C-alpha cells in the first residue's frame, strides 16, 4: 500500500492483522501520487463509480499478465487520476466505501478463490451457523 504520509496507526493495525491472521502486507510512503502512478511498471486500475463496469473489463485486466496498481481514491478524486489510469473501473454506480470497492474488485479478479486462501496466520475463523468460532495455534 502506498501512502502520501506516514500513519503509524495504520501501520500498527496492518502489522497486527498480519501477525494474527497471516499474509504479507507492505506499506510504503511516497512523495507524490502522480509519480507513483507514472512510474508504475504495469497496469493502473482506478476504482470509481464512473468507469466501465467491473464485470465488463475484469477479464481483460486479469489477462494482461502485468502487475496491477489499484488506485482507490476518496471524496474528490483529481481528474489526472482518471487520465493516468489504464482502466477506470466502476464497482457499482452508487456511492460506496473504498474498502467495499476494493473487496469486490479483488473478488472478481481472483474469481472467488481469494475466499478460500489460507494466509498462514495463527488465527482462523471456523465456519459456523451461529456464533463466533476462532481457532488459534
């Protein structure tokens, strides 16, 4: 994840999640979002309400074989983001949270297989009809 400013609260939260639930996640502070997008070596996908429907372009994005930078803006996204992106992808056409847009995009990108991944953490949710079941190792 690229951030424009160091945010220890975000960093500590991500480190805690990775420690307990597994997976790898890296945070890098960059000086310029424009430079980050411009210097990216693969495809740039901007998630928005105003782009092409995710289901119409996800196969092309997945099939590109290139690394993908997913840009998730908030509130007022500068027009340059739309122009710099290889894809402006609409995840629904109603207001939604940035996290929900990312979750839907990733689910489509990984064709639902992400829900089955084991990230190797010490904690795991045990599916249950009722209640919360968590296994720790």
